[in-house]
């Protein structure tokens, strides 16, 4: 069966079982390995992508349900030579450790910032719900997000 959807701005057609997880299609068919296969049960958030602007765990989404949808992965979030502001903030605040949670965390928090460009620390914490990190205490992640707000307020 053929499933057509937009992947990082390009129309693609997946030929295969529509019950296959979007995560497996992204990684195995399109070689987009930013979404990580960690728990594959929707608990860890490492496979988070945007589907029609909503942050979702791609391990739980059958590819057949994204027909005619727009899917954005970490690879499509920003230009290759110009990282998303959140990616730059993560780098600046030394957030990335093992790298397993980083893409999902960026996808979830970029959605939060899109909806609320000036979140409180509590709102950032809620925005991370569903994203697990085993390497940090989350404070550097929150600090990185808050630094974007600080920079926005400092602009004329």
C-alpha cells in the first residue's frame, strides 16, 4: 500500500504496510535517524516529531495515519548550517550528553516555544513532560530554554 505525506517539506510516498510505525519508516526507509528508537512504547519522548504541527511520539504513530500530513523531524527543523535557536541554546548550555534524548527534547520544546515564546520555568517543565533524560538533572535544559526568553527580552 502507498502512503503519501510531506516529510520535512518534501512529498514522499512510502510503499509498505500502513501499520508500520512512523519511527521505523523515518529511520529505515528515509534514513532520518534523529528520532531515536529508545523505548518504542511512547514513554521516553526520544522519537518525538511534529505531525501537522503537533509534537507526537513517532513510535506510536502508524505511518498510515500520517497520509496527507506534514511531518517534521529534527533534521527538518532548521537549515543544515543554521541550527534552530533551541539547538544553539542547548549547545551553549552544554545540554547534550549522550544525545539520545536531545532530538525529542528539541522537538517538544520547539513546539512549546512556538506556542509560547516566553514560557515560565514551570511551563518549560510541563513542556518536557514525556521526554526522559538519563544524563542530566534537566536544569541545564530549562536554563537553555529560559536563555532564549532572556535574549528575546534584551532585544530592542
